[in-house]
């Protein structure tokens, strides 16, 4: 089951206005017509998430199913390589940061994570994490208390949020809630720019979001969507992709007509 709240990077208690604002912000980035960060598959997933969370009855049903999901996450080691000499060490660092970031964002008043929980989340023995945690502490991304509890620092938050678009493994772990990666729903080969923190948007980011809304592609607010705001997400995405794919043919026909004239 896809965690739509994690995908949108919002709280499960987010109100309708927040959901709508974040959806439109991300739609400007993920729409296939955006040449810089467009991603048709991620846009379809975004539309599916919005269709559910923006509808009170659908959201209530989704929340009930989400609460019924097993609380024990699948270890990250089932889909992330932690054993390779160099790449494995880099992945271990990213996994620790993802676990701590998830805790910091979802539980800001108690952000510390015991080493035993990190070990469980990663599915990797703590004996092999000494170098990993030493490095992260020395870099200033993480602090370690005397009781072996780790907390993500502001520098660590900045690293995670600025680098997730450049590091597919990190993006995959963050999108899955750093608990159970789902490769079938999140592509690791192409990642969009990092979604904004919906609850605590800084003033400059909010202004940027407002400007982005003015440039929102027409397809998102088309008459079809307005008439049926909960239309099937796959149909709308396919239509959008088809329109984009046929654009070269339309331009070719247009040039042919001008040549005949």
C-alpha cells in the first residue's frame, strides 16, 4: 500500500487546503510538459494521491486501511545494498539519515532514535554501523547522546532535503517512509525535485509556490477535471501523455500547411 502522506511529505492530519496547495506545487514540477523536472509516472501517482486525500469519504477509507497495515516496517536491507565495500557504506549513511529524518519530521518533539531501532529499521547489525555513525557525527549531520540515541541536526536536514533529488537511493527511502521501500511504485532512476515541507513553508518558498501556481499547465485545471475532480487518475495521465506525444505531429502538420500556403 502506497503511503500518500509520505509521498506528499505532509502530516496525516493535514487539512484540505494544505493538501491542495502541496498538490498544485508538485504538479507544476512533475507535469510531463515541464521540460526540467517532468515525470509522467510520478505525476500519475501524485494525481492518484490527490484524488484520494481530497475526497473526504475516500480519505476516511484510505486512513482506515493505512492504520490496519502492519506497524513493523520491512528492513531496508531487503532492497538496499549495505554490504558492498564503498557503495554499501554510502548507502548505510543515507539509510541512517533517512531514518532520523523521518523521526525528526513526524515527531519533532522527540526526534531521538535509539541505535537498536536504527538497527531494526535497516536490518543491519549495529557492529557494522560504528564507522557510519562516527562519520555522520563528525560531519555535524547527527548528534549522539550518551545513551546511544541519535538525532538529526539542522545541517542533516539541509543535506537530506537538498540531496534527495540527486540521490535515488535516498529519495526511495524517504518516499517509502524509510521503512519499507516499494520499487514498483517509486522509480529510483529518475527523481523529481524535493517536495516542500507542507506544514512549515518558509516565506520565500511560499512566495515561490504562489508564483508557480500562476504557471500551472492548463491540463491540470481543465474543464474535464473541474467537471469531475475525482476522475480516474490513470485516464487523465494517459490523456496528458498522449497529447504531449502527439505534439510533434501537430507541429509537422502545421509546417506543412504553411508551406502549401
